[in-house]
C-alpha cells in the first residue's frame, strides 16, 4: 500500500455509523493486540485550548528527554500532523505500512469502525512501535464515547475548559457537555481542570470524587503577563518568573498555566522535568493556526477560532495588539456554528470583511455569511476563491494601514497559507 492509497482508504470510508460507543474501537484494538495497553497517556479533552495545551506539553517533555507521541485533530496542512513522534509527523511510509496492517482487520469486522476510530487505532499502533515513553492524547470530540477513551488508565486526565460547541452531539448545556468531557476521568486517577465555568467545575469535581480521582483546578490568581506583543509573551506563574512563550494570543499564557500545573503533577509522579526544559519547551513551542503571524506588509494573522468562546478570546487579543485600530477580516464559517454571534463579535474589531466558503461540506455559503456580517455593520464582500479574497483583503489592509486577520475556521488555513 502506498501513502496515497492509505489516505484514500482512510478518507473514503463510508461505513454507516450505527450507534455511539466504544465497542468498535475496543474490538479493533483487541484484534491488533491492544497496542494502547503498552503505552502511558496524558489524556486531554475540552472545548478550546486542547491543541495548544498538547503542543506545549509535548515540547516540554521532549526538551526533558522523553520520547513523546502526540495525537491531535484536525490536521491543518498534512494528514501526518495528527500522529507525531518526537515532534515529527508520522512518515508517509509508516502511515502506509500501518494502514495496510490495520485494513484487513477493520474490513473483516461486522460492525465496521468509523474513520476516526481507524485513525485512533493507527496512532496507537504507531506509538507502540516507536516505544514512546508517554503519549499526549487529544480527544476528538466529547470524551466519554470518544474512541481515544478506550484507554484503561492515564497518568493524568486534563479538561482544558468547557463551552457550548458540538451541541447536537454533546448536549445543549454546559453541564451536559462537562459530563461528556468528564468521561475521560479514570478510577483512582488524576484530573486537572483548566476552565472558568463554575457549573462545569462542579460536574467535573463531582465525577472525580465519584471515581476517587485526585482533582485539581488551575488557579490563575498568580498569573502575571509581563509583556505581550506580536514578538511573543513574557509571563510569571506560581513562582516561575520571566517565562517566555512564542505562541501569540492573550489566551496562550492562560493555556500555559494549565500546562505548568500538569507538569508539576507529572513531576510528583516520577517524571524528571528540569526547570530549563520547561522554559525551553515553552519558548520553542510551535502550533500553527493559533494567532499565527503568516505574512507581513500588511501583517496577516491566522487564528482558528470557530466557536463563540474562541472568537471572544481572538477578539480580546486583537484589541490588545491593535488598540482602537480596526482590522480587516478574512472569514468563513461552518453553518452549524453560531455565526450570528460570531459576526457580532467581529463587528467590535472590524469594519470590513472578505468572505469565503471554507472547503468543507458543512461550510456556510460566503454570500449568506456576507449578508449576516453586513447586518452587523461590517462592509462585507463574498469571493469565490481564497486567492481572490486574500488579495482583496491585503489590498484593503494596506490602504487602511492595518492588519488582515483570518479567522472563522481551521479548514481555511492550508489554502490561505498556500496563497499568502
């Protein structure tokens, strides 16, 4: 099997999803010899901040000398981003080889695995073959019934935060979503909650108590941002001073606080993580599409904010970096998102927008979204291609001596970067 054949197989799976549950992934992993049972995990769920958290923790553990596996979704540019070892994507050859190994087993199952379940199993097998010391495992959606939750134990279960998203699948209240995310907590294990919502915290702490799990909530009262510009951030937290963070966005020091608490829990559990490794790991972390500067003259920024909470934090960051200056926006959204609310938030920092239809079946048509943005007081024009929108957006930003901020969907990133 070639790499392209492997991708074709993974992406073209049209097996009918019969019911939610872990039965299919459990059967598939058992037939593969349960590779996940040979690994140690930090399991990460949450509405926003999961990817950044995972990237920072992975970078710190690598700096400390650990052989790390990193499982995240979705991918931004290349499929291999979803499954990484020591910071590098799974190679094309390894993906093809493992997919070829898994395919006949999956095909022979009466109740066929879903695409994400297949990818999860491929990831477990890859990490086992690499003999990873630890795997940072990001849940795909939810937690309780997510295929990553096949693992029996974890060194630490992390819930980065809770907000309303994927309500059709996870529930229409914060409490219901928190209950789904809390499904990753293991009996007698450890759980770290990094969110702000009190009702969510109550649900998560109650679940931890029910399972006799050690519960810790991130306390950011000592978090102090010393400086924050488009060149990076310097902050203090819990006795650690002048920590340098390369990731931009006012929300990243908050994410980093959760990471530092996680590191301290790992250290309490026997991991050797020197302070210099912590500082180097934070300084060296790279994570695309999260308030990333991708162009100059004009400044072009991409942020993958795609739900209300994400947009709120992106807008807060834009106000911080650009003050009262209005920016231009390149945007596109999924039709299952609260795009009316998102458009309203964008009106706080932008008076002009170029609109595209993201490359996804769930995307809202650009012309429809442009109408919504106009209703919010934003001068909006729909374009048929990312290239046309990007050229128009850069021209607008230059003429107004401001920045072009691209946000609304991670699915825009690859095309935007390729056309920048």
